[in-house]
C-alpha cells in the first residue's frame, strides 16, 4: 500500500459538484482505497478556461491504496464529464538532503 495525493478540479454546479465528488469518494472506497485526509479549497477562478469553464471546485485527497486499484480509479476519472482536471501524485517520504550527501574529502 502506497500513499498518493489526488488533486481534483470539478465543474462548478451546485447539485452536480456534490454528486460528482460523492461519486468519486464512493469509487475510492469501493476499490479498498483509504482516504486519509480531505483538503477542500472550494470554488476558485482558474488562470485559463478548461472546457469553456472559468472557475472550478478544488479538492485534494490524500489516499492510500494498491497500485492496481489506483489504476482502475484513474481510468474511471478519465471518463467523468463533471471532472475538469485531475492529477495523481505518488507521495514519497521526505528526506533531508544533507543526510544523503557524502562528506567531502579533504585534499
């Protein structure tokens, strides 16, 4: 099980936004993907139009799941008409760059 970050931009329509977001959450839980944290940004104006929309509803989900199930969910997100954009990032543990560096040899 690996950690992922799923960023979503959903079309801004009062009824469809809530329905679409609930459908995405149900899809995740049905594929045994655990939602660790939900960060809702709400309605935001976009820098450029996407599918003739100038604003969208932004949500970031921190999830844990199996690679195969994540791929199934990603394919389902591609065909969702109410979803303007999504990005799935692999959440890797942060390491201190100084720890990984080798000490310099003195000349």
